[in-house]
C-alpha cells in the first residue's frame, strides 16, 4: 500500500525533539519544544504531583472507565482555575467542561463540535500562531484565515492591525486567541486591549475560542486568566481549551479540558450533550491519571499552595534566563537591541533569528530552534547559556 506514497514531513516541533534525541553530540541544546527544564536541564516531576500520586496509589480502588466527560471533580477544579473560586459562570452553571487529552485534544474536540453547528465558518488564527493550530482546525474541515498580531518591526502586538482585522471578521466565523504567553511570539495583549477585543466580539458576533495552555507562566494564575474573565463577564458564547501539561508538568499524562461557556445554564446542558457525542467517537472517555492528580492537588489547600510555589519557581527561572540571554548577547557585542526578549512572557521568545541562522546553529553548534526563530527559554541553563550566547554571536557574524 505505501510504496507509491510519499512520506509526510516531520512535525515542525515534535520532529525537532526526535532529531535532538538522535544527536550524539554531548553539547547539544534543545531550545525547541515547549517543555520546561530546570537548571540541571531536566524536566522534573513537581513535588506536589509526586505527593498526590502517593495519595492516589493508596486511595485508588478501580481502573474502570471514567464518564465520557471525565471526572466531575476534575471539571469543577478546571472551572475554578478558569473563572476563579467565586466565578459567576460556575455559580450559574454556564460552563460545560470535558476532560480532553491535553490542549491539542481539547482544541480538536472544540473544532469537531463547532464543525457540526457552524459548518460554513472560517477559523481565524493569529499571525503567527502555533503550527499545530492550523493542522487541528484544517483537519476538522475548516478553511483558515489570519488576523494581524505580531509586528516584527516593533517586536510588539500590531494592535491597530489586529482590531482592523477583527472588525472585518463576519458574524458566524470563529476567532482563536492565545489567552496568555502567545506561542510563538511571547508577546501578549494587555488588559485594555482585551476589553476592546471583547467589545468587538460583541459588536461583530464572531465566536471567540481561547487557547489557554500556559496559565501561570505569564504573570500568575489569576492575572493570566484576565481574558477568560472578561469574556465570561460579557455573557457571550465562547470556548476555552486549557491544559495542565505545562503548569503541572504533566506533559505525558495528556491532561487538558475543553470548556464551552454559554449565556444560560439550559444552553450549557445542551452543549454538554453534544460534547459527549463528539468525545465518544474520538477517544470514548479520557485517561484518568492526570485528572486525578490535578484534582487531588487543587482540592487540598496544602498541595494547592505547594503547586503555586513550584509554578512560580518555574516562571521565575524562565524570567531569569531571559535576562541572562539578553545580557549574554550584549556582553558579546552582538549588534541590535535585545531588550524585547525581557518583555516577552511565557516559555517562548520570537528571537528574531532568521531561518538561515537557525539552520547554522543546528548544523554547526547542535542547538535546536524551531523554524521562524522561536526559542524556548526554559531550555537555557546556567551551564549552557554561555555556549548558546557564543553560538548566536558567531552565527550572526558569519
Ligand atoms: C510547543 O509549542 O512546543 C508545545 O506546545 C508542544 C507541542 O505540542 O507543540
């Protein structure tokens, strides 16, 4: 069957990880995939996760199926993180949450749900966006279009272009946003800008879909959900795809959620019934472990506090690496102002490195960067920072 079929290209992000793993050079550095590493270059299991797993090992009594939508305790924890402990959306039962396998699974469940009821919609993505957004929504059958977002000249949001584009999007289309820690640029919208966007959504009537994969990696768990709170307060319909891969370090447990917010509880019940039909034919019901771990942590005040501390430590280490990179490049006399790297939020920086430089770094220094120049700051450590700064300085000179 396969002899006349051309092989598919490697994934632009996960394919890079494969190449990195196969690279025997001991000095290799992976600044590609968005996975947190500590200063020893390891992706740790959080201590709060280990503690919760210990409790689960003692308490767990069955491996029977979860409900199609997942554990209701997990869904309640997801909603509290999204809308706050006393969120009006939660009190009025306006949100329907299903446990999905990771952020990608949540996006795909949302895409398949929307395709059923908005078959003619176009999905609008920020320019640029995470490469997999295109794959997920195109595979679900949606035509794609882009709205202005990042301005390479100012290294900031092109807000005039963004609002111009959002105002021209017709009612009945779907607009995907990065709630915080924009991937790949690291450039976020501020609170006033979010308020304007909510107003445009209200006036124009398109459907907002928020991708929220990095809650707590921007400023903090509460600060990072500002956009979710604003859309919730608007009373509009919207969706949120959230993930615990990064903020709980549960990458391989595929622990995410899709939340559909509706104006009324009655509509939310209808949304949940259709969510279940979508989930049933893709993966039937979710894997249990990651949801049980996060629900255990979030339901226990001590473990919850411990998690917030561990999350803050991850966030702060990345901020420190941003400064170390900027200082390192300046110290080597690399031409240009790199201070924008310090202003960006989350794991990533759109470094401004060209594809030619990215290729040079991989070929000559075994440093792996995603095409387009996205750097994962969490891949930098006190041990490899000088090596990376030397390499970038040399690449930009050659
Ligand atoms: C990334 O952007 O590197 C992460 O979200 C991992 C992935 O699945 O691409």
